[in-house]
């Protein structure tokens, strides 16, 4: 065995260039494979599993998926509005509803979504079991009567807004420099990082959305523009969605009956995880394609091992003959080649972790900017050990064909010098 | 007891034209332990083939090759490999050093397939052949004479009972040839190994007390082969 290891070490060094290239291609393949599986499982977990803090969302009549994407993940445009009275009804008349929080969207600041809500989002809502949104030292929740804002950590990073800074909201979900609202908001709090989509949100009092210049309320079906001083009658108010925390899943099924089956104004998305799971199952083919690409790269890199070692066999026939003349057996020479290709795969897999780290770093950055969801490279996924393991096995397998050639080297013929 | 006993040894090759030609046909040949034997033979007379048969690299068509009473010819290939790893040393005309390896590694590889590597002994051997300060040099960084001395050290690394030397001085100038031969004989004598040397170089052969004509031994080329 020591003989085999010495032979392998020397060969790897003698063919340093092709060794390096093959190791790099293995690294890429294994890094890519680990990334595809890890990102897939982490994003699935982040979007469908786990605790979102809410059990259901009520919004405009339409797609449940759009409703969930819009309210829970702050993606896509709002499908429309529902009357404020539906919110108060849900809040006050259903004992099964533990917490109802209204959401009003429609504005942004530099592309960061502005969500109008009630201070309950800070005082009562738990985004994970036992965890409320925390506001960093020096800040506080907004006061409902003032033009105040609390910004998420990603917003603070991206816009550079600090405590006490003021800004003007822009109309629409996407940033349009011409759509600037004249109202000026003051940052009174910066949220601690939650690693959830809320990190990308600017929270303001819901009243602020109602009163924003140019906003029209259609709670009664007729257009209504808020008066600067007078209170807005509840009947005119409308919200994009109401987030619900329920006392039990049964309440959800009851609401489903009432809102989705019998009602005509609104849509209830419940349970949120199931709605998202539907999405993941619908886009499952994208994942299959990514997996296929990863496997293809793995296959090509394994073929690269075979080719690079196969090419060295001819020039090494004399070496094999000499080793055999020194007493090495055929199977020793065979093993040396298989071990060599397994070693290349092992080295590649090792470097693959660097590759994986780099891919995840970039992916995590993009995903966090786009969704607020944080991917973690160190989250243990079975692919993180199965891939290197499979790679080494595949590497050993890739060595078999060259090894057979080495195995069948004729000793007497190759001991003599050849031109 | 004899170290080596050969009886009715025959080996032929299929020539490119397709016909079978007999290359080695030796009715009898023996060596005693520690004996030094030189065989004189012209190029193409089957010397290398003969040594390869003894070393178990080639399998004879017929006959017996007994090393300490055990018939090598009847053994499987891996058994012959193992005997070669443990009982034979081989010195080649072209040295056949492994290019990617240092002098020391070449010598230790000479033991790794047998009883196992013994670095101290490898160093001692390189010392003995005068390469104490060249242990970590690669073959390309050594002169031809030095390369052959590494090869000699390697051949003795596994404590062989028999050292086979195939025109070991063929690539050396007369002065170095004489020196290398003296070294081989000395080191074989010291370790008690028998030496079977084949050559066509009279300058080498005259250093042995007696010298056998290979053509007298091998009937394949003298027309004496029966049938
Ligand atoms: N594998 C082989 N196939 C066919 N002919 C061979 C083979 N090996 C050796 N020979 C022939 O056997 C003869 C003796 O070769 P060899 O033993 O190398 O002679 P020497 O070492 O005495 O010069 C040569 O004529 C050579 O062509
Ligand atoms: Mg020869």
C-alpha cells in the first residue's frame, strides 16, 4: 500500500498541469451539485416550511399564491384591495382569530417596499415562536399619528438611511423617480436583522398610506380622497391584505368555507406553507433541470479524469514494466491508477467546498436582496457529504479503464528502451 | 543444494511473419548459492529472454526453473511476481530507473513489493555505492555511472538470493564499466547473493575467473535443437 501511495503521489506531481485542471473541473462539478441541492432545500424550507408567524392571509379575490407572495414575502404586485371593514370584522367577530394585522402596500422608497400597518406588528406579532421584531438601540416603533417609519435591516444597508433621516415615498411597487410623493417620513427605528423577507420592508402607519397624496380609497365602491384634517370614515378605508394568526387550523377551514367557498369579495390563503408548496411543485421542473445540469457537469468532469489519466498510460508503460520487474503485481499497478483517479476526485471535492462556498455567497447575496430570505452555506444538507463521497467513488470508477490498460502492460516488451 | 536448477527450458516467440521461432532451448543449467556466473553471448542470442524466464517475467513453453527446489515455471503470475519481489535483483543495460523518483525512492521501491521498505538499509546501500550525497537527486540529475550505481543498489535492496545482470555495463565507458562491475560483484559477495551476468563485452567478461559461452548453453541457435 505504501508503494501504491508513493506511485500515486509521484504521478500526480509529474502530471501537475493535467492534475490541476482535472481537480478544478471536479471542484466545479461537486461545488455546483452541492449548491443546487443545498439552495433548493434551503429555499424550499424558507418559503414553505417553518414558522412564518402567520397562518393565513386574506386579500382581494384572486390567486392565493399571489396573495402570499405579496404579503408574506413582499414580492410581486398586490392583487387588489379589500374593505377595511372586513379587517375589523375578522379582528373583532371571530374568537378563533388570535391576531389580525392589516397591510396596505402601493409605495416604495428606492425599490424597497413601504408597508402600512399597525404598531401591533411590533408589539404583538411573533415572526418566529417567541421572537418579535426587535428595533435596534435608540429606535422605537412608529407613532400612528405621525409620518414616521421603521426600516428593515436590508433597507438600511441598501439606502443608507439612518435614525432621524427623512425620505419621501415614491408611488408604486417599483421605483420610478418621477412618482415622488410630497410627504416626508422620518426614520424612528431600524429593525434588527430577522433573516426574513421583512428585512426588505419599510413600515409606516397604515393611516399614512390612506393619506398619501394621490391615493384614492374605494372602500365603499366610490372614490374617496382623504382630507388633511378630518378623520377618514371606516367605510372608505381599504387594505391590501389582512394577516391572520389563528388559534387552531380548524378556524382556518371555517374561514376557508366562509371566504373562499361562500364569499365573493375576498380570498383566504391558508395554510400559507401549502400555498407555497404548490408553487414549488409547479416550478419543480426548473429544479430538475438544474439537477440535470449538475449531474451533466459531474459526468463530464469524471470523463475528464478518465481522459487525462488514459493519456498518461502510454508514456508510463515503461514505468509500469519497471515496477513489475521490481515485483509489483498486476493488481498493484491497477490499484495505483484507480487510487490516483480517486485521489484526484477527492482533491477536487475538497476544493469543491470552496466552490460551493463561493456560489452560496453570491446566491445568498442575490436571494437576500430579492427576497430577504437568508441562505446559509454551513447549513448541513446530505448533499454536502453525499456529493464528495459519490465523487470519490465516481473518480475511482473513472480510473478503471486506464487502470485496465496499465494492468495489461507487457513487462518484457516495455523494459527495453523504445524510440 | 543448488540455488538454481534449469531443465529442458524452452521458449519461442511468434515472429511477425507468423511462424513460431525457438529463442531459448537450454537442456540444463545450475548455479550454487553465492556463485558468480558470467555468460558470453552475441546480441540476439536470447540472453535477455533467458533472464526474463528466470525472473518469472516470461513464462516458459516447456521445462523447469527451480529456485531452491521450487519450480517457478509452474507458478501463477502473481506467485512469480512475489518471488521476484523477494528473491531476485535485476540490473538492466538501460538501468531502468524510475524517472519521477529520487535515488532513494528508486531503491526503496525495490523493497516495497517484497518484505517492505527499510529506509535505513536503502540509505546504507546508497552509501555503499558512493551516492550518500546524491540520495535525493532524480535520475536525470545524475551521471550515467551514478545512475547505474543507483540501479545496483536497487537490485540489492530486497536482499535477493540471485542478482540478474543484463549487460549491466553496456551503456558505460570502459573505465566506468570496470568500476560498475567491481561494485556489483563486491556488493553481491558481501550480501551473499549469487550473480548471473550476461554480456557480449569481452572487457567485462575477462574479469570473471571463468565464463560460459551462452551459445553453447542455448541450443536454439546452434542447430542442435532436436526437431
Ligand atoms: N516478444 C517477442 N516476440 C518476438 N520475438 C522476440 C520477442 N522477444 C525477443 N524476441 C526475439 O528473440 C531474440 C533474442 O532476443 P533477446 O533475448 O533480447 O536477445 P539478447 O538479449 O541476447 O540480445 C531476438 O531475435 C528477438 O527478436
Ligand atoms: Mg538483451
